């Protein structure tokens, strides 16, 4: 026991502020279009993208961050350097009622009801578990989301937010709808990861895949990424609670 206490004292506090964490240079994040680069219109980036996340719109390349899996094939294929992969992980997007004009009113209502606490019910409806692993990390001593009054619960009846990972599959559709209905109002829904955000755009046409989460339940926060970093998950939660 004494050895354990010596180790604890020597290690110290490992918890770090999530917003001050600097991702590794090898970390893959947002793909951006370089405005000053001369695109020749070869469409190599469009053709190599496995999820069709890059589109040509009014003569410019547009990257759909919801469908991007951070593979980097588009960046590697572009000989003109028009695309750049950054380490930016703050890609959370507000959707549904939070993105409308009433969004601020809803956030105020949620803040009045929930205070500074948030209880999350996680629902895996068909993920590869990559997003689930990253989600588990937000509870470890490094990120420790409990310090922000956020924690996970075992029942949707105790939850304020439903965090969904994976695309909606045929066998999980009923589970998603029942869990959503069991969550009391006011409630929020987070689509976590590229699969939950874009659904069949990741897997293509498949008998087993029915689509993205927002095709079956109103999504308030999209956190894209494959998988999103723990900081990206916390950023999405803070953005939804208007703590940014």
C-alpha cells in the first residue's frame, strides 16, 4: 500500500485542461482547402475520397467534414497542394433546434433545468467501437469530464443527452427509437463520429445500413471524425451547453 501512495505522489495530477491540449503533429484532423493554391480541376481528390466527402461547388472544392474519415488520400493525391490536413479537432456542429434562431432560448432553458450538470446515456447502434474507445477516454484521469459536472448513466430515463455512435442499422432502429422516447425532455441528441453523422455515406449502399442518426431522431450536436478525439467530444458537449 505504501508503494501505491508513493507512486501516486510521484505521478501527481495528470488531469489537463482539454482546451489547452496540443495534438501531436501526427494527429489527423480537419481537411481544409488552401485558398491560394491553383487547382487544375483534375478531380483526383474527388475520385479517391472513399466517402464522397469532397464535392465541386461553384468551381471550388468543398469538404463535408461530417463524412470525412481523416484518411488523407485527398491530400496525398493533390499534386498542387490545394488540400491540407490539419490537427484541428474542433469540428462540432450544432444542428436541429440548437442551430435555429430559437437555439439560444433552448440553451437557456436547458441551462435553467440542468444547471451545470449533464447526464449522458450512450447508445452504440452499429459502430466499429473506435468512437466508443475515444468516448471512454473522456472519463479517465487525463480528461476527467466529471470535473465539469458531466457523467454517464445506465438508463435513458436518467439522461439529459443521448450520445449515439455508429450508423443506424436495421437491427438497431427500434432500439434507437425506444431509447430516444425513454429519454425525458428537455433532451439533446449527439451524433458521435462520421458514421453517426453521415450514415450510409460511409458504408455505401448496404442492406444492413439504414442511414445517419438524424434520419430517425433529431440531432442537436454533430461531432464528426473517425474517430473524434476525446477533446473533440468534450468540445461538442461544451458547445451544446453554451459553455464555450
